[in-house]
């Protein structure tokens, strides 16, 4: 099969979406190609494919093998401790760590997501934790700390200063036709699963949200509605143009 070719404008858009934190797989779904084609397009536009990191299963295995059988002496431990004391992480390092973790959790969902503990396991955990005092019991922020937090955030994330500000559209009421009956129809159509993470509704303590694909509350046509869990519904508030295209492709393919 010949490689997928893109227009320069498409490659620029692909790089922009990819560098905003969206992984190659959903971008490939929108452009109807493989993930490798997306990564190649990013590289052709001067972008960098996300670095391989030790948080992956293979990476952790490599780290384990490299350190297998090695034990640090007390002298070595003291030297490491001394070298790290007072060391501060730079802003660039923090951003790189955050980026690495964000990429990891995008491609590696929580291992216990959708799983339930048995009654026997719950009973064991209950007995093991009985009498244990939570680490934050009795700890309270001082009035001074509360005041500093309040002052540092005051007015910085409200209204038009918030990066997600859309002109106040969130305060507009939903139309009458966007009611419980319509939402139930959409959930049934989608098999009562989140259409992004694919987790069944029964694994949540609440019903799935019904999301407007084009973010227009007035457009309540079934082709503009899709079932999402609360977490994924919050996630798609960023990169709106991309997620609009992604969900339209997803519904068209079903």
C-alpha cells in the first residue's frame, strides 16, 4: 500500500494537534490513515515524535534488567542524598515531566479502570485499614496560607481571563428538547459505553453524559450527540475543532 500523502496545510494542522497533546491514534482516525503516517507528517514539518520513555512496559523492563543484582553501598547512598539535597527542579524540567506523564496516561489507562473488587477483597481491605488514621487527619491550612492562595488566584481564571472562555456560552440554558428522554436514546444507541475510553456505564456511579459534538447547545440532532463519561467529557473541552472532527468520523463509521 502506497504511503499516505498530505497537503502541506494538513501536515501543519497535524503537527499542531499532535503537539497540543493528542496522541497519533485519534488523529489517524480523523485523517483515515495509520499512526505511522501521522508521525511521519509531524517529522516532515520539523516536529519531534514523543520520546520513548521508561514509563512504558518495555522501558520499565529495560530499567529492571539494567539494575538487576545491583546494590548501592551506604557510601553511595549518602553521596546521592547529599547531591540531591536542596536541588530544585527547573520550570523546563517540570514541563517535560508533565508532558511525559500526560503522554503515558493517554496511552495507558489506569490499570484498575472498569474493574471491581470482590466482596472478600473489600472485607480484607476493611480489616487491614481498621484503626488506621489517615495522613491528613487533623491537618488544616492556616488562615495566612488560605489568604495567599486566594490572592494568587483572585480574578486570574475567571471570565475572559480563562483560556477556555468562549464568550459566556456555558451560562446559556439548554433547549427544552435536550431532555432525559433524548439522552437515554443516545446512551442506548451508543451501547451504554463511553465513546472515547469505551468504559461501560455500569462501571460509573452516574449515567453517561451526552455531549454536543459541535459544542452548540441548540443543535440537538442525534447526529450531533454522543455518550461520554464525565472524565472524557471534560477532556474534550480542549482542542474542540479536532474533537468535533474526530466524533463525526467516529459516528460516520458506525
